[in-house]
C-alpha cells in the first residue's frame, strides 16, 4: 500500500491543503507579524515589538470586550448544552410525529443571523413587541436591549442559543441513540430508578459527546460577531462589544491594524487553549500507533 | 393516572419545542403579509386582511435585495461545487492511503479550523484590494469553500471509508486511472456524503454575514448584507418590508434543510463526533 502512497495522494490532498494553507494558515502567521508592527492602510509597517499587545492589554474597552465575550460564551454554551441534553433525552423517550418534530427542531439551523436578529428584535421591540407586552402583562420590567448593556447581551445570548441549539441537540441525540437499550432494561430489572439510570448509564456514556459539543460550541461562540454587530452594534457607548467586534472596529474603523492583529492573535491563542485537550487526544489517536 | 400525567407532560414538552423553534420564524412570515397597522396590533395576530403590499414595496424600492439574492445564489453554488469537489478528492486520499505525512496533513486540516474567520480578514483585506478582487463573487466563493473543506474532507472520508476497497481495486485491475476510479466508482457511491457536505456549505454560504460585510460593497453584495442595511435604517425601521425580505431569504434554505435533514444529521455526526 505505502509503495503507491506518495504522489497521487499528495496530488489529491493538495487542493484542500493549498486552500487552507494559503487562505487561513499563511494569513494567520502574517497576522502575527502584523501584530508586532505599527501599520495602517497604505502605510509601510514599522517594527514595534510587543507594543501593540501592551496597547491592547492596556485598553479598558478590550477588557470590557473580553469580559462580555466570556460571559456570553459561558451562558450560551452551558444553557444550550442543558437544553440540548434535555431535548435529546425527551426525544429518546419517544415523541409523537418524530420525523416532523425533528424537522421543526432543525428549522433555526436554516436561519441567517441577520433574519434571526430581525425576528428577535421584532419580538422584543420596546412597548409593542409580543414578548415585551407579555413581560409587561406579567408585571415584569421590559427588556431594554438598545439602552441597557446587560439586556443587550442577554438578547445576543438568547439569539445565539436559538440559532445553535440544533447543533448541540443533534450531537447529543445521535450519541443518546447509540446507547444500547439493553443497558436500560438491565438497570430496570435491577430496580434502578430513572434518575439512577440517568446518572449511571446515560450521563457517563454521553460524556464524550457532551465534551465534543461543548468544545465546538466554546470555540465557535468565542468568535461571535454577527449577532452582536447586528443587534447592538457594540453599543451603547461600546459597552456590548465582544472580542471580534473590538477587532473589527480597531481594524476597519480606527485603522489600527497593529492592535487589531494583536487582538486577532489573542483570539487564536484562546481558541488553541480551549482546544488543547481535544487536539492532544486527536493527536494521540492519529499518531499514537506510529510513535 | 400517572400515565395520563405523563402524556400530558409530553404534550407540553412537544408544544414548547414547537413554539421555541417556529414562533419566531412563523411570526415574521405571517407578518410579512400584514399591513403596517396590523403588524404590532394584538387583536390581529391571526385575523387580518392579508396583503402583498410589503412584497410590492420590497420589489419596487429595494431592487438591491433581489440583486443580492442573485449574488447569494451564485456565491452559494460556486462555494458548494468547489468545496465538494476538493473534499471528495482529499477524502478519497485520506480514506485509501496512509502515511505519516498524510496523517500530519490531516491533523493540520482539523487544527486550522480553530482560526477565527475575522482574524484572517486583516491580512486578506489589503491583498484582495491589491489584486482587484474586492467586491467580487470569487472572493466569497473561495473564502466560504475554504472554511468548509476541513469539515468536508472529514465527512467525505467517513463516507468513502464505507465503500469497499475491493471496488476500486477491481477497477484498477481493469486499468482505470486514479481519477477514473474516483469519477466512476467512488463518486456515485459517495453521493450521500457529497450531499451531506453540500448541505453545510449551502446553509453557510447562503447565510454568511461577516465576510460579505467586509469584502463586498455593491457588485457582489449578498442578500443578508442587504437585509442588514434595511435593519440599519435605525429611525423608522420598515418592519413589513423587512419581514418580506427575511421571508424570501429564509424560505428556500428552510425548505432545503427540511428536505435534506437526514443528510444534515448524518454529516453532523460524521463530521463532529468522529472528526
């Protein structure tokens, strides 16, 4: 087999490798170089060492953006996993019209961030939106997402959970379906309560899928941009910015490519850190037999 | 009695799920047929005189939107064809050959998915401008395809693994070239996987906002970008027209996802859990 491996296999994988190498990898490296320089549009770069990082780390708006990102990611991912898990177990317990219901659950996957923002802004439009009126009739204060930063972030989180729940749900549901039914039968014969069989069978066997779903969602939620940009634009007064919005504003509004690049690399490093655990496992799986 | 209670709870669960998923979508689709005065009126949530006025206004005043739809369509088709084609080739190689170098490149493929898209806009923006490719379909096609070839390759590899090797070995005995084997033997049998990859790319490319926002301005701007401009008219958002546009943008891809849900699920589980 290995005799015919090289040339043809290299030719077959080269388009993919060229694309990601040329369009993701090299630019990402170049961003690192940019982050060590002072530069802007049409201006020659000059080396400044880690000054851009110092500048970013000394910027209160950066810390605000980082804090917002961490809060939103923590809320979105964990709520989403809980809801997804609940729904997966609910589906597994047998639901009427399962194919139809599955299609309904998947529907938000088809919705663009832009349309989702339209929907949720409409529902929560102050005074007149259906949800705003519902809150009022329950005697609850309205969600002032355009004025109150924490409300703005809550709206972004809600929107994000709604859009990505299908992903978490499918991963967990597929994993739940692959647990053999005899395990539950055996547990039932032994007189285990539903709660015990959940804790002793379902949860441990779902753990790998839960971790995978969590990891993917952490990484993808961390780069959150469109929902925030379209919902609040980062306002009022830059109070709802997240990392990607901060980066965008630095680069494309304030023409500060250096600090933007430094932010970009901090984003990359954070993603790597989050994924370290997963990558190590993957690396072992792929190379363990040879090494 | 507990049995009755259980079915009652189940019914509540089903209703909650349906409401959660469908109310936001259904409401804008429904409201897109309402006159302005009915949109925020409580009494006319379901009882109203349907009108096409919003769609007419969209057509006459936001011609840009339909142009955007056409751009979205071209970009989506281009990105899908490109991503599926290269993923098929790479998926085949990763399924049939094994060497340390290939494994390293597979690792690289997955590793690279960690880079956030916005990071690469910094160096690409000046390069794209310099090449004169700003505001072209080409840029979006290549970017969208690139961000899905990693997942695409993993999914294709999973599907091609299930095709018996004896088939391509037999074809090789008959003197078929590597390329002929892929086209004649693998491609027909890997159609399922190709569909799964297509679903991901189509949904992503049709809905993507960030790259379109940064790399296009007029000639290649996509439908989501036009809708965002409509939202951006902060003072006095024309809700009706906005609903009409969102509905037109949403319906084709929603129908597609529902039609292809089996492949979507297969692709998600193959790509995420195994890769």
